[in-house]
């Protein structure tokens, strides 16, 4: 179980190091990570606000009682007939910041803009930033409990992928295979986070939406799936074909697999995200397919399916022990097939550990 007091202590250390006076998060995964509280989010202002000495919630009364069961922190609750202005002022006075000018405030980048402006408008000439130096930086380094949950979900996803490929038969649709995955998770107390199943030419669209396209012999099959259990998701892509492999599939598979291996080898604490991206991209470019690698190499994974660190060609973020992110290079040949292989890794002191146990070999079905 998460130690929210330890997370508050760690946040305050980051605030001190970054010269941040206040952190304000909305009803988001930042709040869930920081406090275990996940209130209903609508147009009513909801915030958890943290200073060097205080932490409290601004929350509508109609949600406050339900949220109190998850935290011992104080609430500044307000009703619809009162409005939130006095409650926020009372909180800021209690924090001793109401009259201080020029405070640096770290705002939840996923929070509604009107919540952020409401808080900034109640302060005297505040300076604002987002959470990259504070909450987001802490969330990017997974602790032992988070690693355990992510590993368990990766292994469950291995089995879901096997079930997806085992369901392939002539005439089955992409939507049929996606339903197999959803049912697999549901039967095991989890839920599908997303399903991308692409037959043949549909695999060349990286974010393809499953369709009624029917499987036929000679089709490549892309399966990119993830499930959520105990608050954390999984994410993995594997490839296969039905009947016989389309021309070029095995060659492209070998190139992409080498790109994955190169990025895994490059991923270690102290290197930049762009170094890992380049390791994968250089393999594909050298093989003559650089223009067909259409996206970044990876994204962080935690409470959110996409979070920091982002493994892009332009990112100078220095990777740290505990970072969890995907490595998913691909080659997309319009009108023929797309091929992506995806692993999620956690950085240990001596390099990257792959969470999945499922080999990246092509599934040969039918």
C-alpha cells in the first residue's frame, strides 16, 4: 500500500530544491498518487494544495464526506449556495500565504484552466510553473509496490496477447479479437485499458481503431493491448500473421526487433531520453526505413498509460533509476502492413529490465 506521508515528505523536498512555494493538483492521477483521493471531477473547483508546512483539500461539500475516508488531511469544504471563494481564502490564510507576493506555484498541467486561474487570482502576483520539477518528477520514479503491480499486469498482458492470437481464424474481425481481449481481462478481475488490433493494411495506422475488417490468409496481424488492474495499466505490442507471411514481413520484423534491442541496451540511468530514441531510430534508418518510423520511441507508464518520461528525439530528460517506459519502434508501410514491437522496461542501476516475459517472435497462425 502506498505511503502517502512519505510521498508528501518527498514532494516537500522537491519543492525546496526547486524553489516552489505551493503545489496545487486537481482531481487527477497526480492527486491519486499523492493522497489516494480520487474525487468526482466537474466544474466545481477541487484541489489538493501543499506548502512547506501544510496540506489540505479545497472540495465541494457534496464530495468531501466520501473523500475523507481516504485521507486524514483537512478539508476546506464549500457548498453550491456559498461558492468556493471564502473556502479558498480560508485555506490560503491558514497556510500563511494569502498576503505573500510573488509565490512560485506549481500547477497540475491536467487541471481545468478555470481552477488554475481561480487559485492564481486569489494570490498576490504569483509565478506559475507546472509539476515537472515536483509531483511529475516523483511519479516518474516507481517504488517497489508500483514495480510489483506493473510487473504483475505485464505478465497478465502476456497471456491476453496469447489469447488474442489464439482466436485468429479466417473471417474473424478485428472487433472480435478485441472482444476476446476484453473478456480475458474481465474474467480475471481486470479491465481492458485499450485494444488495437490491425489486420493487413490496417496495421499501418499506428493508432488504428478496431473495425469489422475480416481476417484472411496472408494477413499480417498487429496486436497492441493493455489492461488495468489494482490501479495500474500494462502496454505491449506483438506481431503475427495468418496463413502465410506477406512479402517483407519477416525482414521488417527483424529490423524492428534489432531496434528494440538497441534501445534496451542504451537505456540506463544517466543517459538522456533522446539517446534511447536515437538507438532505435538509427537501426531503422540504417536499414532504409527511417521515413516509415512515424512516432517517438516510447512513453512513461504508471497510473497513467502515458506519462513521463517521454522517449523522443528531442528530449534531454536524464533518465533515472525507477523510470518505467515503453520502447516501441515501428515501421508502417501504407497499403501493406505496419509492424511495431513494444516492451515496457524499468530502469535498474545496471540497465533496463523488460517487464514482459513473452518473446517478440512472430506468431504464426492458421
